[in-house]
C-alpha cells in the first residue's frame, strides 16, 4: 500500500532539492524513523525513488520548519559550500 505522495510533475520542479530522511531528521532534530512516520501519516509529503526510498522537497521542509517553530533556515545549512543539501 502506498502512502500519500507527490505527483511526478511536483517532484521534478527544479526549484527545490530533494532531501533524505536523515537530512530532514537532522533539521527537525528527530530520528529518521519519525520522519518516515510523518510521511506515512500525511504530515509531510514524500516522493519515492526508483529504488523505493523516500525523498522530501527541501522547500517543503523549510516551510514546515518555519511554521512549526518560527525558525529561519537552520544555521548549519548555511555553512555548506553549495547551499543546503546540494550534491557535492
């Protein structure tokens, strides 16, 4: 059974990077399994890779962080060379 996810057109928007559950968990300071539970319950949208792994839109994660805690982009994201969660 598949959970609620995003359409292919939503997932291919070039304006946002895709994040792994571990990256989302680090931003929210929770365990990666918690992020997966949020996706299964519909609290956070996810897409599936061809291998079946979940990925999350960076823009949505940032919006959820802002809504939940009134935070700006996490400080440790700004320290990365190519912006938050960009491939090296």
